[in-house]
C-alpha cells in the first residue's frame, strides 16, 4: 500500500496548521493577555479564528475540494473543529487540574520567561491536529 499521498496530505495539513497556529496564538495572546479574557474563553475565540482560516487553505490546497455547497462543507469542517476544540480545551483543563502549580508557572528560557500555559497549548494543538486531519479527510473533504 502506497502511503505517500496520505503523508503528502498530512504534511500540507501541517503547513496549513502552522499558519493557523500563528493565527491561534496571535488571537489568544490578544484575547488573554491584552483584553483579559479567561483562558478557556480566549482559547475558544482564537481556536475559531484559526479554524476559519484553516478551512479555506485546506479546501484549496490540501484537499483540493471543488464542492459546490461550500456552506455545507464549511459546516462539516466547523463540526470537526468544534470537536477538536473540545479536545483542545479538554487537554488544557486536564493540564490545569493535574498540574495546577506548573500550569500557572513560567519557564526561563534564553533570558525570557515563557508562560507554561503556552507549552500546554502546544500539546493541545498536537493532539487536536491528529483528530482534525482524519476527521476532515474522512468526513469534510471525503470524495464522493
């Protein structure tokens, strides 16, 4: 069995995801650290912004969709993303419950303090990426 097309799609999905991560972290920082929203609210807003930009990039580049019913396809993508958001927020919540002192701490790296929350956010993104890829490949962008 040739896995190269699947690997290629996963790599493209990862590149799109990296751009989404920039959107996600940028909006998260703005909502959490500038506006002052609670972690999970800020995370929900940033995740939604990233999911929207990711939909368009994945539709065009990763999955090369020509689906005429864009609204239906977008709704499917959002459904997969909302489940992913649950996974994402679940990882953050579980991290906060299991390691409350670590979760609210910081790490000094190269003279800069890094909020450990953001390291848990990276873990949440990694776990959510696997769900989002297969959910979108098998449900949202499945060839008829």
